[in-house]
C-alpha cells in the first residue's frame, strides 16, 4: 500500500462515464459552462429543495474535488484508507480508557484520588468541546490527509510523553501526555462519516462508517482487557512502575507504526466521486459560503437538533459507564479487576458486532429512523436489566446483561453518525458529526461526575437508575425525529450508477469522459 503517482492513477482509474446531473430536470447548469474541475458549477434556483439545497458550510478544499464530476466510480484504495484510520482510532481509544480500567491501581501508584484518575478519562471529553469547531474548520480547509496526519502524530506524541511519568510523583507528566492524546482525539472522532462519504459508494457508506467507528470501539475493548493483565495489582511501587512501563512502551511503538502507515496509505481523495450524492456535494459547494452560517443552518434543522440531544444522551451514558465500570464492579466484587476489564471488553465487543450488523442493515434497508428508534429502546431495556442484576453476586449474570446492553448501546453510535449525514445533506459531514460528538462529550462529563458522586454516596444502583432516566428521555425524543433522508433523495435523482472497481494497472488507460453542453 503506497501512494500512487499521478500517472499510475490515470492508468488505474478507468472512467465510467455518467453525468451526475444529466437526467435530472430539477438541476440546471449554466449553459456556457461545462463540468470541469477548473470551472465551478452553479445550481439554479429550481434545484430540488430537500436534496440539493445550497450548503452554507465552507467549500471543500480545492484539492479535494474530483477531477471529473461526470464519472461515478469507487476506488480500491478506499478499504486501505478506512482500515488505517480504524487502527489509529483504536490506538487513541485505548489510551482513553487505559487508566479507568485499572482505576484503583493507578490511584495506589500515584497516590491520588479516584476523582483525579476519572479526570484522565474526562479530559478527552473536556478538550473536545472547545477544539471541535476549529478542527472541523481545518478539516474543511485542508482536507482528510492533513487532519489524519495531525491526529496520528499527536496520538504518537502523547504516548511517548507518558513514558516520562513512571515515578509516583510524576502524575502531572501523565496528565500532560493524556491531554495531548485527548487533543488527538478531536482530529479523529469526526472523521468516520466524512471518510465514508468521500471514499465509498451509496450502498457502502453505512458499512464503511461502521468499520471506521469499529476501530474506536475495538480500542476501548482492548483498553478494558489488556491493562489489568499487563499491570497486576501489587503493593510494591517499583514493580508497578516496571509493569506500567511495559504497557506504555507497547502503545508508544504501536502509535509510531500507525503514524508511518498513515503517511504512506492515506490519500486526500479518490480520483472520481464514489456516489451521485458526493458528486452533487462537490458541485453545489459554494466557495463564498460562511462556516458559522453552516452551523447556524444545521441548528435550524429541528430533526438534527433532536438527534444531537438523543445521541449525546446515549453516548454520554456509554462514556460514564466505561469510566466508572471498574469502580462499580469492584464495589460488588472486590479483587476482580481482571473480570471488570473483561466485562468492559464484553460490552464493547458486543457493541462492535451491533455496529457492523446495523451498518449492513442500513445499507440494505435505508430505514434510518426505524432502526435508530429500535436500537435506542433496546439500549434502555438493556440498561435497566443491567442495573438490577449487577448486585446479585453472580459475575456470569453481569457478563450476559452487560453484553446485551453493549450490543445496542455502542451499536447505536455509527447509526447516529449516518442518520445525521442523511438529515443534513449536503452540509459538511465533519460539522454534523462534530456537533454530535460535542453533545456526547458534554453529557459524558455531566454523567460521569454525577454518577460517580451518586455511587460514592448512595451506591451503584441509584447511579445506574440515574442513567436509565436520561436514556428514557432520549428514546422518547428519538420518536419525534422525522426521517428526512436528503442524501438518499439525492442518490435517487437519476437512475443509479453501477459502481465500478478501479481496473488493474496493466489495463489500457482511457481518457475520462467530459460532459458536453449538448449532453446536459
């Protein structure tokens, strides 16, 4: 997997000519302009109001537009791009939960309170809130490759900084390393839906988004499983420092390798747009549009506002549960740090399975509203069952109920991303997914602090009931979201293009087909 030169790209990409606009009477192009990468396309006022509304976000970077909007084609590189992204997202997510999964051990090593260790997780949520909008602007201005390299580099830097904190009095150093990793997360969380839209065809976007989110969930799963194994609960702080150093060296090496892979594999864009919706998105982007105007436009969309709230409630509950899981399990099952990590692993693995299944289902059925509502309701049911079985004294019961809850709770996350893109098309995917994540971070901080205080003062059951109440509110609000699937409408404006894989380098090159004025 290496970057292709321009000449090789020309040989590999055999165009499948199809005008992105040819059969749609609702879209007109200025008669004196043909579709060409150097000439902008101006939609007329007769464009379809739901699918082709003029976006108010920033223009895509000039280098990110396809070379020929008339060709709809997917690239083989797309899977390499999404898998590399998934891997460095996994590495970053591991570093988020590596402290919380052995909360009591780090409390002993650094001599700090449980609340101080909780903040090592919550700093991920806190830094995201003020930095999201600047990073979303950078994504619009500089594109996917620059953001991917920046996020991966910061993730690598934070991992190596933590190696300077292997003494009990160096807790501030580990805080600095974790804060750097939390900044890297801002460059990661908003990417899945953008990568899916830019690189994948209409029948693959939901699956691709699920794969991208899958990496983040896998990182959390490994973060629950590996730290309790690598760092046993021993009293000798020198031995603890040795075991912690092994974990930090491993993650530093992995982060470095992934940075190199991002540099080699990640490419800004495919040669041609992979779907009608993406082609129209390029054509309709205004170079003079306001970035803040795009955000204002999104908040005028009531369906999207409801989704922002409901997504935040669900994801925030997941963040709180993940951060406090070790404390809750140890409360009822003392000395079971390893099993606490395994329960967290079960929650996330089940959620990864749910995410993949829901992504495939959405690509086939396009039932965004119905699927989201069912998954949200089942998340609530799973949370209620988990709440009232945690203290029964049987760990195997906790494994089953936690896994069932995780299947739906974490399986919901990619659903929210894809539903948001549908509701807000043709606005930037980076902005819509970023606003979802801001909501998740805000509710995550509120829920983690509140549930932690409730657990300390009243026990685990009242703390979990607290989350059940907000999930009930989220399920009720989800029922009021109208399925205004704008991206699907855009893809159906003209007959569906048959997606073509890029041909092998040995195939005869063909000149891309231009769209003439007569053709339009």
